[in-house]
C-alpha cells in the first residue's frame, strides 16, 4: 500500500513543489477483462468529481442517508475499506488509491457485494484533501503507508507537518486520525509530528493501546505479510482537538 506517495498542504493554495507529486508505480499487472469493464462502467459512477465544488455536507455524495463520512488514504487491496463499509452501512466511506490494481480489487468487491456507501478517488490524496470542506470527516485512516526508509526519501513520506495540518482541517473536532505501520522508525516519525500538532491529542493510555488495533480494525494483506516476516505492527489513534480559536 503506497499511501505515502501523496502529499498535502495547509491551504487550498498548495505549494507547487508538492502539488500533484506522485512517487511510485501507478500500474501493475494487466487487468482482466472483467476488471477493465468495471473501470469503464462502475468507477465513473463512484468517482468523486473534483471539478465541481464540494457539497457543504459530504453525506449528499451517497445515495442513502449516512450519519458521518470516513476516508481511507491509499487503501491498497481494499480489505479494510470494504469491511468497514459493509459493517457500517450508516456511514459513508471515501477511498483513495492511485494504483490501478488496488482500485480494480476495490471495484470487484464493491460490485460483488453490492456496496453502495463507498465513493472513490483514483488519484493523489493531495487533490481530494484540498477539495474537502473544513471539518467534513469523522475519521481518516492511513494504514501501512510506504515508509520510504532512505533518509533522502523522507520528504516523500505522507506524514509531514503540512499534511498533518491538512488532516486537521478536514477532520471535525472529536474526529480521529488512525495510523498503522509495521516500521518502527515511521511510527516514531508519525508520533513525533502528531504530538507537536496542537490540533491533535494521542489517545493512548496504556501499552496495549498501540500494541493492539482499535476495536473495529480489519486486517489487510500488508499486515499479514508484515507478521509473516516477523515485523510487529503498531496502531496509533489521534483525536482532533477543538482549539480555543475555533
């Protein structure tokens, strides 16, 4: 899952050095005929139109009533996204994924299960986040992003001070940013940046709060691979604070 290929800034006017930046492969294995068909027929119906103005209430993006909207950035194989949407039919979900094969997996599952409470963005998170209204999300997930382990690549990590500020903008007060990684250095990196952000508070009170996933977490293929290879996942939850000036 390469959610780290996408970057955000703190305002609708983005630093041009980061706007549209994408690091990694968009393409993978050739699509099967059925997958290609879903790209032509289903994806246009589910895609968010960033050329139009965002609605004041994101619930209007969905055909049925939803009490809140959640977002997963870089959903990879879509296991978590699909499981969350199926378990919470009264919530709307926005999934971001730039990779063709990941989007194909999501479309196949949505079609097979008849899921109606998912909307998709097949592209970079910077564009979608910039489009979202202030305080419009209840939860944002970033699960197993690319850690970019080499020092010269750290600027490519999704979690940066500017990205944290953008996440704070789109989360409503009391909303949560949920992060999971099997790379301890990236977990430390993320914790450092969220702890110094006044808009967020780390919710952990005991070790199990980061050793174990949040109650409704659904494992992904990336997590299973990490465990097979002997890496221990870490789970961080940060709550959006209501600052005095707001």
